[in-house]
């Protein structure tokens, strides 16, 4: 029997990896890198604890409990991830569009970047308001 088949048979019925696994792995690597310079016994023990918890979750057969932990983690950190992805998208679109907030409902509108004063209507609340764009499209 090949090694890969043995590993597959061993992992059958176990939880495996998820987003919380990847987060804990990054925390472990970060702790160990900081500990290279700090030489702290506390950081070392904390890093080993994170490592043990991470692989306990991967090898666990209680998949329902691990799935619930991952759902709570995604609920907690999903908003943070979305915020960073939204910022990244805005930076990419900043050459052609400007982003303004509706004064009535607070919704963020993506408007074409054309220099000057413009009148616009919010699609969410139908409020009319004036927008000033300071810089033209960058080419």
C-alpha cells in the first residue's frame, strides 16, 4: 500500500483543514519568528500550545464541534476580511472612479471620476445631492 493511501485512510472521518486552521498556522509562524529575536520562554510555550491546538483540530473526529468553531471564527473575522477586500478593490478602481457617501442614507456610491461639481441621485434612497470631484481620471 502506498504512503498516500495510508494517509488518506488515516484521515478518513477526521475534520481536516479550514479557515481557522490557516489562521492558527499564521499565528504559530508569527510567534516563532518573533521568538527568534525575543528569546522568550513564554512565547515559545504559547507557540507550541497554538501548534498543538491546531493539529488537534485537524485530527479530531468530532467534526460537528470543529465546524461550529470554524463558523464562529468566520462570523467574527469575516467582516474584517471583507473590509480589507473592499479597500483593495477601491484602490484598484481609484483611477477611474471616486467613492462618495450619500448624506441621506449613508450608502457608498461609486461615481465616474470627472473633475468638477456634479448632481447625483442615490439609487438606494432616491435623494439628490451635489458631489465635487477634485481630480480627473488618471491615464
